[in-house]
């Protein structure tokens, strides 16, 4: 038995349903890109663990399939990380200045689309510039300033083309965009006073309790009726793994990952306006990236240990047994 909605309700609901379909497409893209990032960093094992851990997080499940801008925002943020890692590989492995410029322009287009979707994606601009500055300062092969300029121009023109409102006065109207967003946030904080986060201390305490502490609403590994801080333990171990990977003579992929994770989490935490679940998504995802590094190392270590034991037992069993009696 099927039930048909009245036409007037169907008209109102249809845009929401279409938006949820689009959110699902973006969510699928997020998982695929995260797998590609993990595979690029350490192999398919990290890619699979990253995808499974991310999908298992309750906040990711709830917010990315809603008719909001959170799924597209996260999609463009993780795509920026993937493209920056591709840029790093191209820079060191097959250096071609023209390809670097084109890749930086393409990254600018992606980031511009993200900013046009949601202004929070402006973080990706700062992240990519920080990654490039670190790379160019460590080993200069080309004029880094030129690549950064091409990136910024492609980013701004993408944002400009998609928003006809700012065409008459691009800089002035872009500033008006930002001021309007700030006024909306202040209004929301006045209306929902109980959910408002007005100080840095409030924001940090809220993030730590919700994302890492046992019983937090957005933890990934918390056990029911248990005070064992699994999320904190895995996160700290992940930081140790990341620090070890960053310990090298030249900038590597883990440096880019560290910039992306810490910049995204720290800046989002410092400006968190309200204790609303969707605002925590850009914080939860970097935490999961770091936790996945720890889980991957544990999994690979256990797998290696089991293989060694199996090989040792097989070797012992294959040795010929002596039938010569032992004389006394």
C-alpha cells in the first residue's frame, strides 16, 4: 500500500528530497576521496580504516545526509587535501612548473566552489597557502609567489562568477557577505543563549567533552556505560604516529596532513559560535584522520606479529625429526 502526498505538501518537500540526494552524492565523494588520501599516505589499509572510522562516527552519519551545506563543505575541504598531496608528489617526483601552476589553479577553482557553497571553506584558502609556503621555504625549485597568485586568482574568480550579487562591486559586496554572516551568527547567539559559545575557553571545553571524552555526542570509539577514554588514547597515539612520520629531512605528505588537520580543527574551534552538531564536523574529521593513523599502525603491527608466528611454527614443523636415541 502506497500513500501519495497532497500536491501542496509534495511541492514543499520535493526540494528537500532533491537536496538530500545531492548530499548523498557529496557524502559518497567524501568517502572515496578519503580512501584515496589514505592510500596515498600509507596504502589501502589506511584508506579502508579511514573510511570505516569516518562512516562509523555518529556525527558524520547524521549531518552529511541532511539538506544542508555541511556535506558539500566537507567534500571541498577533503578534496583540497587530496589535491595538495598530489601537488607535493608532482613537485618532488616529476617536477614541471607548468603542471604545478595548472594544478594550483584547479585547486583554486575547487576551493572557490567550496567558499561559494559555504563561507567556512575560506579555511581551505589559508591551508593551501600555508602548505605551499612550507614547501617553497623547505626546497625552492620555482617561484612560489607566482603559483600562490594563480591559486588566489582562480579561487576568487570562481567565487565571483557563481555569485552575481557581487558583480557590480566585487570587494565591497564580498565584505557585505561576510558582515551579513557575522550578524546572523550574533542574532543566533541571542536567540539560542543556552547553546551560545562566546569565549575560547567555552569552545575548547565543549569540543573536548563532545569529541574526545567518554560519553561525548560525537565520539567514535566510546563504549556504552564505560568511562574508558578510548578516543583520547587513540588520538594521542595517533599524534605520536604523525609526529614520527613528520620527522624527516624534507617536507613530506604527513606535514601537509598535519597542517590540514591542526589548522582546520584549531580555527574552527576558536570561532565555534553555537553548540550545534553540524558545526563540529570540520573538527571531528581531522580527529578521525589522526586516530586512523594509530589504528592502522596497531593493525599492521598485529598482522606482522601473527605472520611471524605462523612462519616460525611452519618452519619448526617442517624440520626433520631425529630418530636417533639419546645415549645416557
